[in-house]
C-alpha cells in the first residue's frame, strides 16, 4: 500500500487552489499556503477562465504553478488540478479561505502515524470582517469539525479510489464526493485542532444563491440514498436475504 510506504518519507502534498475572479483574497490564501511549516509542497492554482487578474497575481509567486482553463465550473476546475497533481497527498483551499501555519504538518503526521487512515480533517472557524474606526476587525464563529475540502488532507491513491468531483450535474461538489468516499469505505479522522479559516463575505457562492445551494444539497442527498438502496439490493441478491416492509 502506498500509505505504508510513505509513512517513513516526507510525502509531497499537492495543494489545489481553484479560483474564478478571486483576486481580492487570493494573495492572502496563497500566503497562508506558502507559510506552512510543512515541506515539500506542490501549489497548483487552477484559474477557471477568470476575467480579473487572478491568474497574473498567482503567477507573481515563484513557488506557485498556474493552470489556466476555460470557465467550466468548480468541480471541473478541481478535477483539472487533481489530474496535474504529482504529490502523494492532496489538499484543497478555496481562493478566499485561509490555513493556519501548522495545518499540513499536523495532518501529514496523523496520516503517517496511522496507516489505516485515508484522509484527515481538522476543526474550522468561520470569520467575517467588520469595519472599525481604526482598522477592520475579524469576528470568528465557534469552531466546528471541518468535514469539508478546506479541512481535508487525503492520500492521492485514496482519492483515486473514489474518483473525481461530479461534473455536469446539479450536486454539491464536496457532499456528493464525500458520500461516495464513505460508500467506498475510506477511513477518516478529525483532529481537535483549529487549523483552517473559512471567510464569510458577500461574494460567497452559497450566500449569492442560497436556494441553488440548498437544491444541490438535496440532489446530493437523493443520489446518496439511491446509491445505498442499490447497494442494499445487491447485497440481498448475493446473500439471498429479503427485506420486508
């Protein structure tokens, strides 16, 4: 298993940063990656056909590789980054979110110490900026378990067992993927440490169109339920068991 082999090395972490017209916050997000205690890193910014200066900003960082593509949505952008990733581990950071400096080090250590794990999450805090008289102030929500892309580090080989994020369907990108990961039997844990920060602002996709976000959640849940029903029927056929009611 790749996990067992990589325990005694320092595996490369490929960090995938999807961006679409995100130059306002992208620099701060990239800085939080480059200030990580952990090395080695491969930092891939995947520009989804931005019309602002997102790609040019990312290219100004010498340790960042920029992949440009036509606009095709978040899931396709993430998958494009995964396809170009060469690291043994994968991590994901949206262009408006932040990591604390020891995030990757803690998670890589947890994965190396427990070869049964496929992925490790952390705790996340949401924050928003409130203008002040002298300077803006960050306000933080209570921490919560970060079972989300922002809080995840996963073995590349484990990600491949699940497959990429669903494209061309109206499903929530991570919820749909995570449901498939659970169905595939991937093992995970959540560290108690707060290691990632999710920025809340007026341009968050979920805030711009909450009805569409809610519908994507529902579509993903329906797909998951249907998949589990089909798996249950298959198990019954194999065992000869019958469900009543």
